[in-house]
């Protein structure tokens, strides 16, 4: 990783996915950290129990949902990782959302 | 007398430009974006502590200097309030104007702060997202939109895979391939569905016609040079027609397509890849415009007049929402929209310059569509078991059966019977595809405001909202000022 123009590099941080640690730097999204570690999927679908990860990358498709610190249905491609975030994979009949 | 208030939704090229123009014309401006940084899709960049800029940032962008100038204006102008991490999740129409409901805080976080705005004028600059046509296996991890690859490269320097195939339609595939190379991925090939003949129709007969197109020339020429240096083949008239793998993509099938994008039998070949990035164009984020009852064109863009004014009173629109013309067009349209939303003087010299730039960009949008617009033959690469709706996992066979069973091309009953488009993405990914596959004719939204036609873009909530957040929603009387 390169340094900033001010010389201070982004701080390293660690999150866990289902207990496994993943390393990255401040400013990365949860999806970015997982992909950088070659992890490709972290959700299983309701009907076919098929694996999913990032598809649209910008918060439109909802394929990348994870549970973050106990809070469900967080889009991993949008949420910036915070040091120590406890992330869990999701498998759910339908996300707990209203519409 | 209090100053005119203008709210701009979206801080991409269009919204940034609109906010600056509106402030310059004397209005009090609030600029909102759901992201925690400004720049939109085009100027998505690394988020560094203290707002620092990565030294390699300018090499990932065109017009980085234009961006930093705009960013500095909206951050420091005394009449601009910039709100990032601010998701507009609902828009209600009032007797005069609109009311916006906003949640401010981390993406999808619980307990975000509520904000309600009732501005004198609204500028919508919500942009677009990739449109990706389904193909067998497109639901496998490792298959992403081209935009996803671009976003991860620009914002995090992360490559979506090690051996990557890029495919779809449009000049956007070129910067995506280039960004992937920069982040260390091996790009195996780029497959453009447009045939050489339709490329020539859109861009001119010379093979380099694409590069001759007005202001895009230098930018696209640079990408083509990068691909050549890395010996990446740019193949016209080809499409990815299938992906296969155990739990993630391991290989893709590429085939030649004819002028209607039907695969040519016997031309299939298989390529081993761990990622495939596919986009067939862009589709605008219409939900706020539809909620505001703005007229939408048959090709699903917000209809605007010369002043970027929509059919809804007090609502202007700019950028990809009104047509796919690229960042230059978005900047020019934003300027015009912001100026008029702020009731700026009609004889302003800056306005005239922006209007001229907008006219030049209109040509790019026309060429883009002529060369790369989606052709109907693509449906012949679908199989009955190809997923169309990714959320509810509805395949093409089920969808066709539902269309037959309901005996009509009524989109709403097809969706209710098959469940296509009823999942968490609310048909953003599959809506237009489903409508086209069942041959549904949709009434243009916005014309009739009393009823709720079954158009894929009509969504009561712009994004899913937590029940807890709805419970804490303050009841705001219509007269509240922003
Ligand atoms: C993922 C992606 C990557 C792209 N990369 C490139 C590229 O590298 N080069 C290129 O030429 N073109 C690129 N494009 C095309 C791009 O759309 C245009 O070039 C340009 O960014 C359009 O500008 P805009 O201002 O119209 O919209 P955008 O830049 O898309 O900006 C819209 C903004 O609105 C915000 N927004 C939307 N809805 C809401 C809401 N309800 N509440 C709050 N905020 C909201 C979004 O967060 C976004 O920041 C990309 C498109 C996508 C989808
Ligand atoms: S990848 Fe589509 S919402 Fe995150």
C-alpha cells in the first residue's frame, strides 16, 4: 500500500469473518478486505443455498449482505470496516427489511 | 427576505457541479450523498485518514484537478452545506414542492440520525448503475459487474480476481480493463458485443473512429494504448454466454455474436478465469424521480427541458439520470440545473458556456447508443434454468411459464406469480430484463400520478430501512423549513 501525500499511511486494522481474522487498512470496505484476501463469497441464498459475494459493488444488488457486530443486512460493499468488527456470514429466508 | 433553498441529491460530477452553480447564483445549498465521500462513481477514490490523497490517485482518474476544485468549493463555500453518509430513503410530494426523508450515518447502520428537508427547489443527480444481462452461471461468485471491478480498483486498489475476463458493451469496458491491470490483475481479454459494423455506425468508418469522438478521444486512446502494451485482446462482436464453476467461477464460455447479439453456433470457446466483469450499459437510478412524479421517457430516462427542469414542479435533474453521456455531460448538465434551480440570471455567461458543452456531449450519447445499445438477440443465450432474478432465484423458464399462465404481459401479475423482482434489490438488477423478456408494455411513470403502475422503478422506499428507524421517525408537519 502506498503512503498518502502527507506521508502518513493508512492505519492497519483487523476484522473477523465467522471468527477468522482478515487484515486490511482504514478506509477499506468489508467487501474490499475480504476480496483482497481472495475470499469470494460470504452469503448463502434462501432458495438454493448458493454462495454469493460482490456483484454490483456499489450498493444496488444486495448480494453482499453480512451481519456486522450483531446488526443484520449490512451491505459489505458500502460499509467501511472498523478495527475489531465482528462480521458473520448470512443465510436467511428474507432479509429483515420493510418495503 | 430569506434566500432560496436548493437541495442537490448526489455528489457525483452532476451534483457537485449543480451545487457549485446554485451557490454561485446565490442560493442556500444542501448537497447530500449516501456515500461518505464525494465524487460519485467517476471520481470514486481511496479514503485516507484526514482526507489525504493517495499519490497514485490522479493516474486512476480523468479530470482529477476538476474534481479537487469542485470538492474544495462545496467543502468551503459559506452557502453550501455538505452532508455525506446521508441516504435519502423517501420522497413525498407536497402541495408545493417535496419533502425528503434522510438517514445520516454509516451504511445500513442501526440508529442513524433522521433528517427531513423541504427545499424550494430540488436537483436530482442520483446517477446510474451497470445494467448486466443474465447468462447461465452469472450468479456465481467471481462474476461481477464491470462497475464493481472499477469501484474496487479506484477506491481500494483491490482487483476482483487474478485472471479476469471483461465483457459486455460500451467504451466503459476499456477503463475497467485498464484499472484491473493497474491493480495487478491479469486481464485475459475484453469482449465487446457490438460488431465491427455497428461500431462503425456509431463511431465512424475508420477503426479508430471511437477515438475520434469529441472530448473522449484522449481518454479512450489512453486505455487502448494500455491494453495494447499489456497485449490484452479487444475483440468486437463477442460475448460471454456462460460461466461455470464449483461455488465460484472457474471458466467462462465466449462466443461470437451476430449483429443482433445472437451467439453464432460453433464459435464457442472456453477460457479459464477466476473473475468475469460484465456490463451491457448503464441504467439510471430513477426511484426519487419517480416518487417526485417526474415524467420518464420510453427508454427510461428523466425527461428534462433546456433548463434541465423535469415535469415535476420545483424539481430539476442532471447527469446519467437524464441520459448516458459520461462525466463531461454530467458536469455541464449539473451546471445548468443548479443555476436554474437557484433562479439564476438567464443571461449568465457561465450558463451559456455550460449549455454549449452540454450540446457537444449530446453527440457522444447518440453515438454510444447507436454502436453499443442492447440488441434483442441476446435472449438466445438464456437457458430455461438461467437465473433472471438473482434475489428470489427465479429462472427464465419459470418466468416464461408465469407469463403464459397469467395470459398477459402485465408485469405486476408476472412478478407476483413468479416472485421475480420482489427480493431485497427491489428489481433494480432484473426489472428491465424481466419486463423485456415477458414483453410487458409499461406505462411511463409520472404521467398518471394517481395510480401506481407496475413499473420496476416505483418503490415506496428508495432503500430498505430498518424497522427500528421507521419507529423513531419524527412526525414532521409539512410546513417545516429545511
Ligand atoms: C460503479 C460505476 C463506476 C463507473 N466508473 C466510471 C469510470 O471510471 N469512467 C467513466 O467514464 N464512467 C464511469 N461510470 C459511469 C458514470 O456513471 C459517469 O461517468 C458519471 O459518474 C455520472 O455522473 P453522475 O453525477 O450523473 O452520477 P454518479 O457519479 O453516479 O453520482 C450519483 C451519486 O448519487 C448518490 N445517490 C444516489 N441515490 C442516492 C440517494 N437516494 N441518497 C443519497 N445519495 C444518492 C450516489 O451515492 C452517487 O454518489 C461508472 C458508473 C458506475 C455505476
Ligand atoms: S455488491 Fe451489490 S450491494 Fe454490495
